[in-house]
């Protein structure tokens, strides 16, 4: 059993996003990880896929643009999205305020990916050469927006 208060969890800076890990995948029999994510104005995650994880998003604050395969969705507080493994997805914050959402994944170790990214990718563009090996380790493929 795990009980965490609102300000508890492992907080990481992952590129532009502030990620607070509430449940680590290693603590769950089904490899579920739960995170709260804050995305600043202009922040984004480019289109990508996960080999292992299914991900779900629940919007808490603000409006987020989410790409799912070839469609874009505007998500508002209360909206929910489920992303099966190997589905192209990404998100962006085009507003002038930070947005927040709850994200959880099942089937992999996306929380360990976030930790490794936070520890190794801190200075852009200097640290970019480290990124492909981290992505490959966790079965994440970046998709050229073409």
C-alpha cells in the first residue's frame, strides 16, 4: 500500500517538464507508474512511441494539445486519454500558463526513463548526444513529424 500527500513523491526536471513520480513501476506487480506532470508555456514532448508501455493522461489544469497518430485533440480539465503501446503520441502547451495532468503507464518502466533523462539530459544542446541511447534502452522511438 502507498499513501502520498500532494507534495510528496520524487520530483524531476525532464527537459521542460516537471515530473513528480507518485508510484514507481518497481513497486507495482503490473509495472504501473503514476506521475503528476507540469508543462510550462511553450513546453512540449514531440511525437514518439513506446514499445512496452500503455499510457493514460487525465487533465487537471489548463489546455493541452495532444497528438494521437494523425489527429490533434485539445484536452481540458477532466478529459482523459488512453494511449496503447506503439501509438504515435506527443503533447504541447500553446497557452501562456502552465498545465498539469496526471499520467500513468502500465507494462514498462517509464518512470525509470524519466529518472535517467533527468540525470543525464540537463544542458541543451550539449547533452543531446546522450539521448538516443536512453530512448533505445526504454523502447521509445521518436517520430519525424514530416
